[in-house]
C-alpha cells in the first residue's frame, strides 16, 4: 500500500526539510487560556500549587501558566509536587523543580489555588495487588488533604474521572469499578473539606472523560493517539472493537480554562461538580475525522456485539458551563489537529510527508 500523506490542512503546518511541525496558529491557540480565564488569573495573586505536575494535565497547565504570566511572576507563584523530586522542562526551555509530595505541607501559609491531579491510574490496577493499589491512592489523597489548611489553600481543583459514575455498575469492568470507587471517595472527601469552610474556600470537582491535546502520555492506552499516530505514519487507521464504542472529547486547555474561571470568578458555591462534555462519537466516526484531518483511510472491524461500550460526559451541561464563562467548545476536528501537531513534533521519524 502506498504511503498516505498528511491532509492539505495539516500538511501546510509541516516542514519536511526540518522533519517537524511548524504550526504557529495552532500553537498559539493550544498554548493559551480562554480570555476570561487569562484576565482572572492575571488579576489574582494566589500561589498556584500543582500536585501531579508531570502528568498530561499537569504539563498542559504548566505550559498555559507560563504563557499567561511573566517569567518572574511564574517563578514566584507556581510550585510543583509529585511522587519524587524531579525537573520538568517546558517547550520554551523553562526548567521547573518538582518537589516530592511529602514536602507539600512544608510550604509557608499563603492564599493558594491547588490543583490535585495525582493518582495511580486505572492501568496500574493490573500490575498491583488491589489492597495495595487502594492504600497507595488513599495515602496520596490524605497527604494532599492534610496539607490544605496548613499551607493556606482556599481554591482547589480535584481531577476526578468519569469512572466514578461506574463505581457501582455491575456490568462495568472490575478495574473501572475499583478506580471509579476510589475517585468517588476523593470527590466526597474534598467536597466535605470545602463545605466545612464554605465562607472562604471553594472546590471544583471535575469528572473527566476523554480529553485531547498536547502532552498526551501513554499513547498506547488512548484510541485517539493510536488513530493519529497510524495516520501520521501512513498506515490505515484501524478500529478493532467488535461493538460500538462511544466517547466524548474535550481539549485539555478548554477543561483547564473552565476550571480556573470557576475557581477565580467573583461568586460561586463552595462545591461545584461537573463532568466534561463534547459530542458523543463512535470510534469509527472519530477515526473518520482523523482521516479527514491527517489523511489516510479507515478500516473498521464489523460490529458483531450488541452491547455498546459507552463512556461519555454531559454535553448539554458542559455547553452551559462554557457559555457561563464566555467560552466555546473546540470541535473534534480542531482537537485532532492540535493533538496531531504535537504528536508529529514528538515523533518526527514516524511521520510520512509528501508534497501536495
């Protein structure tokens, strides 16, 4: 089979001579908070603490913050924590120290907005004893919870998961139920913390379903990454699921713009829970959009099973949340283009180029 080229739209962002993506317009979009969020962030003075800074959402947040704040203010306001002491490097060369999580409670007390993004994810269930997996996640969350008051947190984002909706579903896979149950515990634990401090503290709790965008990690576990990488490499985009698989996607930058606006707007409840939205799409339709954006063809295994695999958020409620903060949803084609630009930059040796 002859190699496929990137579609004309995406190809215009690519320089074969350099073997990397030159996507200035997309970079500017995916590298910025929404206008309201940007304004609220720049007028606020809180310290910003990120727990789980090296993950996909954490790296995206760091990049957005670096683009939003002057270098000295970024250095002064942003602190990162994770499983171990490490260094994080952003695309612009900024080097950030990630401190070990057990040092979190040693921060001096000052008004703080904290993003709790750390968790042992569902893929870890298969390689760990269930009891140890539960204990590790509960200990992680307790470390964060114990530090909130001593360091002055009054704005908090808890990254939950759509899996929390399946915690009691007997038809759901065992690993999804276990992961979901622990995420739901987190939702309740941190919501109680905020309610007990309702006059001064606010928490946003987001059940995150499927997301897209730069800094995507664990490519092998995400259908969207797999489809895009196949297209970029000139291979057919293959959908193997024998049943309909339904997903809804939101760009990570869109998610974070909403979260920061929720936490920093003038008025809001002590606890605000939400689920990410986006149009409900079958994976065959997602693959078709990838083919439109990146080029290529789709091979879809015939659907032989009647039960759908459904993991989708609340599109209507998400649209209302976006409208409240003056934002618009990034459509799936735009999400795929942004993700493809980044994946092509990260994997230049696997991208097929052909002049149109």
